């Protein structure tokens, strides 16, 4: 019975879905990316690029070079990246405070 359950959740079905990465591919990507610090720096770089793109779209919108929809989408993506960065910062600070309270 367990073999049926395992075969039912293999990642082969997930490869056809958009935006879903199979478990094996995620592990391979993590091994290629390096350590946790490099992942955080990559996230920060992507977030910074998103914020810059939002600012550029806002400037284009003011000068008439971009539609209102493009400006709103870019600014909302920048806001989402900023909120994710703040949430990650809060989690790191909370983890640091918890570690600093541990008895040695």
C-alpha cells in the first residue's frame, strides 16, 4: 500500500505544471547556488533590481513613456519585494535574539 502512495506523489507530474519545480531539481539548484549567505545576497540583488525597475517605471509614467497599468504593476512588484525583504529581516532578527538568549 505504501508503494502506491509513493508512486502517486513522484515529481514527474509536477514538471508539467507551470511554476512548480520537482523536488530533485530544487535540491540540485540549491547545491549549485552555494550556501545560505549567497542565496540571501541573490534575493537581495533581485529585490533591489525589482525596486529599481519600479522606480524607473514610475518615472516613465510621469513622463508619459509608460501606461498606468505598467506603472502600477511595476510599483506593486517593488512593494511586494520590499515587504518580503522586511519580513526576512524580521525573521533573521528574531532568530538572532532567540540564539542570543540561549544559555551557554
